[in-house]
């Protein structure tokens, strides 16, 4: 036996990345009887942003049979979203949404949450190699592949019939296959951290995300966790965000002092880690799949944090990819453009329309309008809950036109 054969593992599906997208895909494929192997570049637990989930995620966690494992860890339940300005507020309860679906989800420290999901798939017998980096991939004409990976001890190969790239911001296949392209969303900057307030409120607002309207081009978030700590952050035009000076902690303290919602809740709070700043987080790719591979989660692109679409699109793409990979491995013909790419593009288009309306100021006009129409509010609530594939909802089928017209009407 050659050295190559000795150092080669053979599986049905290689999954790159052990975040929510990868573990959802792995769980679904494993339950369908396929041999799955996950490689993850980092060691869990590890910090990552994207902490406020949407109810639509629950559909995909249910498909992957992961709800019970998550529930056992007592993460903060989330029942809605509250938008606040200096003088106004607007509350959305997911239970009142237009679309029939889940009325709640979770707010999570991703280091702990992702470890829970990863540990659960390992318990089920799925191989997961941490601190293992993909260095090369070679595809055959039939879509099968040989992937070279290395860890601190060795280099080895994984032969697979299909690859699911759930590598997140690492974008393994987009880098190796030259699939990256710039996002058409403007470059923005975010500064964020976790804080421990001196007094933990038991207010019902703990069970929702709070979105702060700070100014025309800056907004913030407050995401309470079950242990009494919170994630806080500010996002906006890079020029505006860079007006604060000093260390990262000093800059975050300036934002807390200058914003009413943060000042009232977090003045003199303890910082759990030094604040971090990210610029130019939006990204895109030229294609979502190819012969023998599919991109999921942030490996397929990222929009903006304002409506917490990241994990929803990650779990949706992970679940959909797993189902289609299984169909193909079963010998069925899969129309990847229609069944995968178009499906994800349809949902992404709705989120993007809402994101652009937010940065235009249209949504703020709608949210803070006097005497809102309750039916319209419920339809918008469904989008905020992540149900962006419900074709019965007019804010899904024609979001751009409706948001512009409605903003003009209430304005």
C-alpha cells in the first residue's frame, strides 16, 4: 500500500467548517445514512459574531434533529425585536407574524452555541477534526474530489463524492477556486463587545434583540444573554465610525456615553473582552455550486448584521445543500441552479431589500409611524423572523416597491 493510500480517508461527503451551517448539513446527511467527515480550522470553543438567531432557523434545527440538544443548554429565548430611537420605539412580537411558523428562537454566545452543535454531531458518530486546514482540492470529471488537509501533526487526504464548504469567513473553496467577488453593498464598519452590567434587568426586553437608531448612518444592537451579560455593538459608515479615538475600549466607552439606549443600560459596565472592530464585512461569490461542491453559510457571501440574517441563511443553505447532495448521491438528477442557487437568491434578495431600506431611512419611517396598519406590521414581522420564502407575503414577493411606497405614504 502506498503512502498516499495509507494517509487517505474515504467518505461520502466532506464538510469544511463546524459552525451551524456545517453541523446542520452533517446531521441531515448522517441521518440519511451517508458517511460524513468535518474538518475545522479552529479549535472550539472560539468567538464568532452573529448571536441573535431568527425563528426561521428553528425549521432547520428541527430538520437536523438538533432542537433538543440546544434546548438543554438554556440559552436566552428570543420572542421579538425592539427598535428604539431617542424618543420612539417599535416592538415586534414574532408570535404576531403573518407567516405560520415558529414564534421564538434563541440569543446565544456563539462560542458556546457552536460547541454544543459540534459536540452533538460528534456524539452521533460523525468524524470532526479540529485545527485542521484545507490546503488543496482536486476534482475529477465526475465531481469526486481529493482534498489535502494538514494539522499540527500531519498531512493527509480525504476522498469524497461531494464537498459542502461551510467554512464561513474562511471561504476555503472561493479562495482556492477563485470564486470571490466584491459585494455591491457599501463598505461599513462595526465595533462590538460583550458587557456585564452592574445590575441585571429582568425586564421582558431581555427576550428580544434591541436595535438602536443612533443617527442617519449609524445604528446599534443590544443582545441579552441568559447569564446576564449582553452583546453590544455599533455599525455605520466607516468615516462616521472612525470619528471616535483611543483604544478599542475607549472608543466603545465613547459610543456608550453618546447613545441614550446604551448609556442608560451599560454606563460603567464591565467589558468581558476588549472591543473589536471589523470593516468591510459584506462579501459575495460568483457562483454557489459546481460539479461536486456547494457553498453554504458565509462561504457563499454575507450581507449585513442589521436584521440578523447570517445564521438564518447559514442554516437554510446547510439544510438545503444536505438534502440536494443526498438526492444526487442517491442517483437522482438535481437542478442545482433552480433548487439551490435560486432558492437562496430569493431569500437573500428580500433581506437585501430590507437592509437597503434601513440604510435609506425608509424602515425607520415605517417602524415609528403613527397608527401603524397591523396587517402590514405582521407581514413585515414575518421578514424580521426570517420567513423570507413565504410567497403569500407581499413583502417577500415585491419588497423594494412596497417599502419605498409605504415610506413615502407614512412620511
